[in-house]
């Protein structure tokens, strides 16, 4: 079973993700802290890391750079608003992120589909 780690400092975003993903078959871990996310990665195998861009401790891209250097097999996904387009492009160029999920989202089914696409990518990699 694949494991997805979600990081967002806004608890309401994590609650929304928990609600819409509750029936999905992969394991889900949620945290509001980049530091805690790095601690989780030291103890548990994670396949996909989905992080918010604007975090208090460090940006999502900074977190993904650390993760990529320590755990190169983890697939990164950036959860962000449209305002961070330059950062998204930078993350794609550096191959830190495989996919981007816009926030706020209008379509729960599309969020589920995008996450499933990343999990499917992990399977064929």
C-alpha cells in the first residue's frame, strides 16, 4: 500500500483533504509542520509528499529540495494558489514536483484524480 504525506499549515485544508480522501485505499498522514514532516520521513516510508507552498518554517519548494536530497524516490506534489506560478515552474524545472494541485479547488473529484495519477506514477516507476 502506498503512503501519502500531506503538509499544510492551514488545518482547515487538511480537514477538507481528510474528508474527500477518506475512502481512498492508500495510507494518508497529515501534518501542519515541515519540521514534523521531516521527522515522519525519518521513521516511515512515504511514497508521495503533498505540500503547501507557503508555510511558516520554510516554503514548500525548500521542503521538497530537502526531501529530494534525502529521499530521492519520494514523488513531490505542490499544493498552492495560482499566485505562486513562478515557484511552480521552478519546482517543475528542478524536478522537485511531479504535479501541482491548485488551492482552493472547486472539484473534489479532480483532486482525488490528480493524487491517484501520482500514485499510479509511483507504481510504474
